[in-house]
C-alpha cells in the first residue's frame, strides 16, 4: 500500500505546482497615482509596504515592478481602502510593491500576509483599532483621544509611541510590542500569550491590568494607578526601573518570575505558587 500512497502524494504535489505560478520582480519600477473615495479603514495584505501621510485629500501613489502592475489592487469602497495583490494563484518573489497613502485620518487598520505599514506622519484620531497578523509590522507615532484597541498575533509586531485614551492591547503567537518612548494612557489592559513580548515605559493615570501567560514577557517601568498583575506558564515581568503604583495585586503561578524596583504607596497583595519567584526592591 505504501507505493500507491507515495505516487498519489507526488501526483498531488505536481498538480499544485502546475496550478501555482511564480513571478519574480523584473526591477523595472513604474509609478502611478490614483484618486480615492473617502476612507477611514485600511486593509493591507500580501507583502505590501505602505506608508501613511496625513493629508486633506484621499489618494495613493503606487510604485511596483512593471510585471506585477496588473495584479495590484488599491481601491476604496464603503470607507475601506484595500491594498494587496489580487491573483491568489501566483507566488511573488523579490518584488517591489510600495504604496504611499494620503488621508486625513484612519480609525481602523488591518495588516496580514507579511505586510508593512509605516506612519510617516503622526496618526491623530479620535479612536483606533489595529489588527496585525501573519508576520506583519507597523511602526510610527499615535495620538488617539479616545479608545485604542490592538490585537497582534502570528509573529507580528508594533513599534510605537504616543498618547491614547483607554487602551486594550492583546498579543499572541510570539508577537511583539515595542514602545520607543513613553505610552501615556488613562487606563491600560494588556494580555500577552504564546511567547509574546512587550517592552517600554508606561504612564497610566488609572487602572493597570496585565495578564501574561505561555512564556510571554513584559519589560517595563513608569507609573500607574491601582495595578493587578497575573503571570502564569513560565512568564516574566522585569521592571527595568521603578514602577510606582498606589496599590498592587500580584498573582504568580507555573514557574513565573517578577523582579525589579517597585514603589507601592498602599496595599500590596501577593499570591505566589508553582515554583514562581517574586524578587522586588523597594
């Protein structure tokens, strides 16, 4: 029975290979400009590299290899701008696909398929939702007056700084959040899982809730209101400088570890189990 199974597997591979073609960028870069209908949501996929510029007008400037130009999808409808490559049966290799987008604001961002978004100008909005997946990357400064929600998964990363309203941040699947300067928020809720990492300084006027699991890590410092921190599954919290809080609840389990310098003015409650370690300097 083994030989027929091997033959079927080989035949399947040949069929799939025949159905999927490979396109390599030819290095002949062409540039075009498109006027767009108004949008406030951006959906980016398939290795697109996008740069955001703050502008009163809505437009896109596209630079790509001439042999992939016919596959480029940059179009806006129902207030959503979609950027990607529209031929699913093609594999792309060593291509140039850069899109500069211009708009007054963006309130929703979705990145997938190893795409990239660079905020050339500060993104200033009333509220913002971000979803990054599939090894995507976003970088730049944010100014968000209202709520800020970020869902980062699948090895994706966000590198940012700025100020926002109440923030809810979730990282999973070996994702990463790097704060290159202080993130200032009235309240903050973070959930890290699956070996994810968050690093940077926090200034949180209100409550700070952190749930860190599955070998994830948080490396931080700064100041917050009442803090509730839970670590499990060999996770780590390192205070690289003093964390100042009015009160603190800590629960460590499953071989987790928290260490660093802490300044707690009020109640300090701890629950440590499963070989976990708390090493604090006051």
